[in-house]
């Protein structure tokens, strides 16, 4: 009799979700696929290398024994990008007691880069025996040499754990996302909005462009605006740089310092001179999170976009706020069909493509018979 699966699919709890595009910054960068794989390889090596150092079961050797400079295997690629060939090809599969990995890829039209690629990495929690982490990363080839990256992280607790409510750690951007965003010569964006590691300062020069992005129906990522303390130029109730790093890939952080008269005039004309927009204002020392769907002319809509008072910020920290924002972003995410997110999704996409090919061939045969 087959034993029941301890970590059933129904047991999984969605912990983190993200979607963004990585694109070459210019034509001189070349094919970026090898560098995306190298960033994921580096993250996996850190994970499994730690297990090896602690004498725990691991697949570090399988991950590194066929590592080569895969840039040399891909036409149009430049620079060095070392990674496992099986990882890059989507054929790496390892199962150990504490961790496992499975990859899949779909190549089309003889290309040496995949149209769809995905990985599932499962690991036991190092501090809690009852928990496992499921990390899925999918890459879908897009236009102009760019790739759409989907990230989904879930946790599953052993059903035999019936004591206190299981501990849920704070959410922030996973380390491998930082590695992907830091690929040299590439730029990351979410529906055209550039993702940054550092906060962006709002000034009179970019205020109008900020409002256009803020109210855009295409925006899917939160904007966080932190206003400087009253009469304290450059001082904030919470460190914008630390927060920006914690939410990178999940939100964009802006700073607002109205000590500059031109910035004050630009801010005032938008948020204070219009009656309905006043409810969306960011007072000195405050912070507001603007989720997608902002309409400054809607007097009721401001309630959807949470603000933090100076007192609340003083009692909080970047980790707590990152947990709030990343958690909210995870809940509001909606999956885009036809994109890779895990190995099973590629199997499904491949089946759908084959079905379309057969339907097209059948239609051609019917047309030929009719003629």
C-alpha cells in the first residue's frame, strides 16, 4: 500500500509571488540567457554548499560537476557565465533527503536558448522540522531578447504538526531575485516600470511622469512614497535605502523632500490644490503605499492605498513594512497564461502547442481534400 504524501498540494500556502522582465540594456550586451542561468546557479550553489559544509545530504556535486562557461555555447552571448549544462538545458533533476531540484525546458525551431524554462527547488526549513519550502522560477522568452521571470514561493507544513500556530517568517525579496536584478548590462522592469535597488527621488522634473505611472492602468507593482520629516531635509522616519533593497522586485520606493521650493510647488499642484487628490497626500514624515488602480479624482479610492503615520513608522522597521508590502503584492497577483512558472507548466504549454499544430495540420488536410 502506497504511503500518503505528507506534504499534499492542498497543504501549500502561497508565501511570495513576483513577475518582472529582464532585458538587455542595449544591443551591445548580447544574449542574456546564460547570465540568467548563472545567477540562479550561484544561488543554488550557496544553498547546497551550505548543506555540504554542515555535512547534510545535498546535490552540490551534481550541480557543479558539469558547470562550464555556457556563454560559449550560446550564439550571440558575451562575457562569462558559468553554470551547470543540465541546469541550463532543463534536464537537471536531483533528489536528496533535505532538498531536491527539478528543471524543464522547451526549445523551438532549433534555437540554442529555450522559449520556456523552469525550476522547482524544494528544501526543508533549517529551523523547523515540520516545514518545507517550494521555490519555483520560470523564464519565458519575450521580444527583443528579453525574458519574463515568474517567481512563486510556497510553504507546506507537516499535517502532523498540531501544536501552536506555525511560525510564518517575514516576507522580503528572495536573494536570487537580487542576483537577477543585478545582472550586468541588463535592466529589469514591471510592465515598463523600471525596478531599482535604490529609492528614486521625486522632484519637479519627474513629478508629472510619476503621476502618469501612478495612475496608469498598466501598472501592476506598488509605489511606496516616503516623505521627509518636517523641517529636516533629507531625514526620514524610516531608511528609504534599506526598504528599497528589501522590496526590490516587489515594489518601487520613492522619496519626497519638499524642502526644495520647486518640488513643493509641483507636489502642491497635484496633491493639495485639487480637493479629491488631498486624500492621497503624503504628509511630512509619513509614508504611503500606492497599489495599482490609483485615480486621484476618486474621493473614495484613497482608502485602498495605506498610509503610515510618523508614529507608526517610528514603531516599525523596514522588515515589518517589507512583510506588509510583499504580502499584499502576493495576494493581488494574477497569473498570466502561457508563461513558464514551474516544470509542470512547461509540460502543459508543450501539450497545448502540439495540439495547435495538429489542429492546423488537420485544417490543412481538410482544405486540400475540399479542393
